[in-house]
C-alpha cells in the first residue's frame, strides 16, 4: 500500500513537471512569435519611412527643378507669397475711371517693391496665379500695389473663380505667384496673360 502511494505520488510529480515544461515551452513560443511580429512590423515601418523619405526628396528635387526652370524662363523673376484675400468693389474702381478691372487684383506695396527689385517690368505685363488652401486656382493681372499689408484685394470675378458663384466671404489664405504664359502657365512675369483655369469651388 505504501509503495503504491509513493508510485502514484511520483507519477503525479512527473506529470506536473511535464505540464510545467510544456507550458514553459508554449510560453516561450508565444514570446518568440510576438517578438517576430514586432520585428517584422518594425522592418515594415522602417521601409515605409525610407520610401516616404525617398518620395519627399524626389518631390523637393522636382519643386527645386521647376523653380529653376521658372526663374530661367522668366528672366530671373520669381515671386511666391501668401496673402489674405479681401473682396474689393469693382464698381468703385470703375467709378475711378479704371477700365478692365474685373480680372485684376490689388497687391500690397511690399510685393511691388520685391518685383521691382527683380526688374519684373522687363517681362511686360505681370500675371499672377492665385491658389486657395483647398486647391482652387485662377489667374489675374495686377491693377496696382496699394492693398493693405498682408492682403490681396480681389474683384468679384476673381472671387467667383476661386470660391464659386455662391461665395459670400472671400476671406481665406491665398497664395499668389507671378506666372508666364509660354506654351503653359509658368510662374514669372509675362507679356501675355495665360488663360484662366477654373476649378471646383473650395470650402
């Protein structure tokens, strides 16, 4: 009887040891699987980061190349600035005797000074690309450089081109850049106005 109890106890201990060993093995396998997944995920993140960096460098290089081409095509003239768009009254301008003001904007004196420092008038009439943060784009000539600092005065026609016919508030960040019209619109002063390209109104 006593020998039978000892044998049963020994078998139970061996069984428990085996179960603990198997559980330890399973736990180690789970840890290895988790570590492997984490390693693969880290590699994927690093690869995504590397590809994104390559894309960013390629995009930056493309922008720099386009800028150099624009400067070259526009005889060294290039200006890009961010202004706040403000509505102006076309009838008021007409009342002052200013003709064909429907598609011309008024820029601040600082912009005019920058353009003069680059001898922009040598290229003839100046044309600008206007772009909203939502991506709407249009083109306009410049009427004069008397707008308040940091703003661009836009007539109704230009506002509709950027924000649509239902536009009520023209207040938005607006990027202006001089453009040329040799075959395709390019930044820089031009002698002939490029055809305006209207896009869907941005909100």
